[in-house]
């Protein structure tokens, strides 16, 4: 069926663009921690040139811009494909337009980052929108892949058993919490609050310091991390009761990743914010966000498919009993 192939191509385009977006987010962390944000003081060129001087900080910022351009081209191809295919446009056109809007906002914030000389609010907004764009591309790819598998969702959902009550909202809550915590971490970095508390688990020797200034920002991020560990522990426990093996594995993986995230976060502070540890910290956060989105989407699709399956079977059962 032609539309099935069209949805499959949409999924490949969206996932490919999301993969480059993931790399862009990680490289953005390296730009911040190496102080390379103004290595190219102009925009869209770098020192007035397409190919900049071959210096470390300049090349990092230039490579970040190059990845942003590749994301833009991938997104343009994805959106154009969606708009030009009637079936795809009908089901996924809205998500494609949201992705384009987020990319344009991201590009504007990237330019403002240079023009406003690394204003912390602009840089933090740049990260927040980047993560939203990454999430939207993932959802677009997941929905396109589901639509490319005609007839599969209902049958699989019917055989997967009953989802534990409240698991879908719990995955959705985890997705939102991971995004908020990642943005909060970006605010800590852009406001130079990463070493406001150079020790752990205390902060400057205090267990409960006043939540004011840079210390308050750092401690808010820590408290958010503790809450996220607890939330994902609950998610892993509740996922263990799911009949679907993939859902169970996603819950366990998220809990293991958040434990690793906590270890990396502590190492980040105790080691003085090394560049690559900081990049790993944000990269792992983006990975957690992607897995929580996959779990949320899977459970949401399972619910809809189960209802669709029941609606299709009910008339047949009524005829048999008549």
C-alpha cells in the first residue's frame, strides 16, 4: 500500500533528524562549558567567513552551527514530505508544522545568544526549545512508524494484556519531569551556579542552605534530581506489572539511567565541571527524555488500539450470540 511506504519514509526522516538534534544538544553543552559561545562573534557567518579560522573554540561553535544547519535541512525535508503526501499530511501535518515553528524559534534564540552576549535567560531558553524540538521529532517519527505498520497495533495490543492503572500518566509525568530537570540544569550552567556548592551531599558544609542566589539555584536542581530518582523508581516498580515486556524494560532502563545521571552529576561537581562529564550529563538527560517519550507513546497507542480492537470484535460477538 503506497501510504504505508510514505509513513515509513516519514519515520526515517524524522528519526534521522532527531539523531542529529541529539548531537546538537550535546555539542551545545560543550560550547557552554568551554566558553565558546562567542567564539564566532557574528551570525550567521563566523568572523565574516563561511569557513572560520582553525582554532579550537571557534571550530566548536562553528560545528555547533553546522549541526543546526543539518537539522534544519532534515526538518525541511521531513516537513515537505509530510505536506506533499495527502495521507501523511492528514495525520502528521500538525506535528510537522509544530516542528518547523520550534526550529525557527530555536534559530532565533541561537542568533540572540550571540547578539545578547550569552544572556543566561536566552541561552536557557535555547536549550529548552531544543529539547522540545527533539521531543517533537521523536513523536513524529514514532507516530509515522506506527502508521506504517497497518493492522499491527490492534492485534498486538489485544495480546499484550491489561496495562496497570495509572501507568500512562506516570510515564507522561516522568517525561515532563525529565524535561524540567534538564532545563533547570541548563539554567545552573548558564548562570555559572555549577560550583556554587562545591561539595556533596552538603552545600558549603550545610545540609539545608538558604534557597537564595546561585546556591538556591544549585540546590533546587539537586532537590529536583532527588525527586526525579524517586519518581523513576516508582515508574520502574509500576512498569514491572505490565504485560508488555518492552514497557517493563523501558521502566527499568529509565531507573538505571537516572541512577547513572545522579552519579555523573555528583562527579561533575566534585571534579570541577569537566567538559566531557558535563556533556555526558546532558546527553544522558536527552536519552532519558527519549526513552520516556517512547514509553508514553507506546502506552498511549496500546490504549487506543485496544479500544479499536474491542469495537471491531463486539459486532461479531453480538452476531454469534444472536
